C-alpha cells in the first residue's frame, strides 16, 4: 500500500504544473482581455444584433412600438444610399494621400532626432509631440480659425502672393482636414519610430560608417529596414484612424457648407443615430468595422509578403 500512495502523490505536481502554465498567461492577459471584451466585442456584438432588427409602430400614431427581426434589410438599405459609396471613396482617397505624407514626415523627424549631430533632442521631442496632446476639437477649432477667409492670416499671406484659395471650399476642404490630422498625429507616429530607432544596435551604423557609408545611406539602407515593424504599426494605426474620421469633419461642418452630415462613414452613422435611425446606424457601423478590419488585414499581408 505504501508504494501505491507514493506513486499517486508523485503524479500530483506533474498534472498541476501544466495547468499553471496554461492559467498564468491568462492571468497576465486578463487586464487587457476583460476591458477589450466589455468595451469592444460586446458593443460590436450589440450593434450587430441591433442592425438585424428594426422598430415598428403599431396602432397608428399613438400606438405602441415593437422591435421586429428584419434580417439584412438594414444593410441593403444603407448600401443602396448614395452617401455610402461616396463617403467610403472619400476616406479612401484621404488615406492614399494623407497617410504616406504623415508617415514620411514622422520618419524624417525620427531620423533627424536619432542623428548624432542634433542637439536638444528632449526639447524637440516635446515640441513634436505637443500637437497630439491637444484635444481634437480644440485643434480643429484652431485650424478652422486659420482657414476662415475673414480672419485667417494664412489666407492673407496667400492673397498677398496672388493665390486666392478657399481652404473651406469643396475643392480644398478634404485636404484642409488632412492637414489638421497630419499636424496632430505626426508627432505621435514619430515617437513610435524614434523608440524603434533607439533599439537599433550602434554596431550596424558604425560598421557601415567604416565601409564609407554616409549619413543618408545609413539612414535609408540600414535604419529604415530595421524599424520596418514600427512603420507597419504606424501604418495600421493610421489606416484605422482614417476610417474613424469624425471629430475634424464634425467641427468643420459648423463653419463650412462643404462638409455634409454624411461626409465620412463615421459621421454618417452619427447622423443616422441622431435622426433616430438606430438600426441603419448600427448596420453602417458594422460595415465600417468589417471594412476597417479587412483593409488592415490586407495591409498586414501585403507588408509581410514584401518583407518576405
């Protein structure tokens, strides 16, 4: 009997150790997973459920309302609206132009800060990051003042050199919004790239310098390929943020007739919800989430294939 008890007790730690190995990662991931489920997956799930239902009134004007299952009719209604394709194409054009410009500016600033000849690096890091610390509404209002032809010193300077440009007009308003977004988020992306540059081994630059490579050659041929994951990360963040474009168009809508209530998909969903069309707003939100996920996934696959 004694050997049997000894064998049984010796097996207990063997079975308990794998359980601890499986539960320990979950414990560390819990602070992220719990808020993610509560504030991301649950709202998206509820929006999807709401998009499949609609509210109908029975018994005339003063009758009661009831929620009925409508299937995918809300999606068909939203996709048949003219603003759906227009708003998607608008943000797609915005992303094709604004994201590369912003990433290029952020990368240039990060490389300059990482250069050995630059002084006052802490000061310039703070200066570049300050726009990101300004609330989006405040930044949009500030730039709206700079765009207003009745008040703007920028417009006065352009007129002094015979450039009569309406920065709030239909031809320029999208790029005026793009300028605000670029000004706000360039410093944020620059910090991500600069942090990645700090992790680049100094031996690589020293070896290239010994071989006769100049500063720009070292930057473009050595540093940029090494921080490629940081560039991909900022690209994905920027792509997601572009399809969530809301604050700047909403502020500019109050001062320019060029921005409509359906100027971007996110603004269109907000306008539908404000008009008590909750099911259509939910359907548009789900479509926007799926489109954002699909484009981000395709972007990651494309960059991974190019890297491979």
